[in-house]
C-alpha cells in the first residue's frame, strides 16, 4: 500500500520556504547577510527538488505531494533567479 513518507513532507515544506524568506530579506523583516540568505534559499530549492525526485521514483510512495513540491520548488527557483537577474545581483 502506497503512502506518504517523510521524503514527501520534507520536500513540500522545503519548497514553501524560499519565497517568503526572500520577501522577508527584501523588506528587512529577516535581518541576515544577503550572501547567507541567498545560499539558504538556493539550498532549500535544491534539497526540495532532490527529495521530491527521490520520493517520486520510490515505489512505495504516493506521487502527488512529491510532484506538487517539485512544481512549487521549480517555480520558486525560476522566480528567485529572475529576481536576482533583475536586481543585477547574480
């Protein structure tokens, strides 16, 4: 019987982290050095994609939550890269 495991849940939580954290950094709600903040956001996106892909190809895992996490983290990554390019910080 297929069910969700910690891989799906961790991937989903990590995929929700980057965008609010980026806006928190932009509006100085979260006071952290920008380099460290960008590293944490990038790490969160990469880990979410990796955990989502592992959960997606695991035989005993339901795919819905992992697929949603991959989609959210992919769009978060595109938004993050677009924001960095538009602000000329890349």
